[in-house]
């Protein structure tokens, strides 16, 4: 399938989901950034039933064009349903899940930076930040971490409990 045919297919699917009242429809072109697919189509449904109906419509759309759907994941919960048709992956969300996972931000390329300005403007030595090594992770609850031993220091023995022991007969 050529690039223009793929683009047309994704736009037709977007129109089809729009007819089914899908909200915030967005096509992300990943051809230059991902090897596993060419396009993401994102849409939001208003309820669990609506998201499931959008997934069914996407599945029907691909079958009408004799395209194989590799998998449909996320049913019957339908908070986030993924319809994988290889070159096109459809993500259907309820609003809370779409906001939480924020795929638009993850897959939208960052704005281009001006390399010329970075090379010509050099920061003075005083303004350059010194990189500090990361702090070690805190021990898990109940875990003890021993302090590093210094030369010549004696380790203190733990104090014993002062409870009286009772001998049994």
C-alpha cells in the first residue's frame, strides 16, 4: 500500500469514527519515528459502551477492506481499547484514560531547536551548572542499611532488651 493510500485509509477511518460520535479524533503520523506502525488514530468515547462500539466500528472498517486486524485489546472493560491493524493502530479511550496516558504528548515530536544559536552563544563558566551525582535510593521499609565503616572506629553492639526472663518448669 502506497503512502497516499495509507493516508486516505486513515482519513476514511477517522471520518467513520466521527460519524459514530467519536470525540477529539487525532491522526499521528509515525512513519519516520516508529517501526511497528505507520499511524496512530486516537479517539475518545463518552462511556464504556461507546468506546466498545467505536472499537467494533473500527474492526468492521478494516474487515470491509479485507485488512487483517492483528488484535483487539482492552475489551470488555473499554477504558482504553487498542485495535491493531498493523500499519494503523487505533487507540480508543474514555476521557480519564486519555488524559492519564497522554499519547499525544508522548508521540508528538518536540519543536525543532535552533542549532546555530546554541553554537554561537556560549555560557560563561560561572553560569554552567555542575552535575551532582544522584543520591542513593532510600532503603525499603523495614530494611536496614549499615553506615560505611571508617578506619579505627569500633562498631557498637546493639543493646539488649532489659525484660526479665521467666524460667519455665
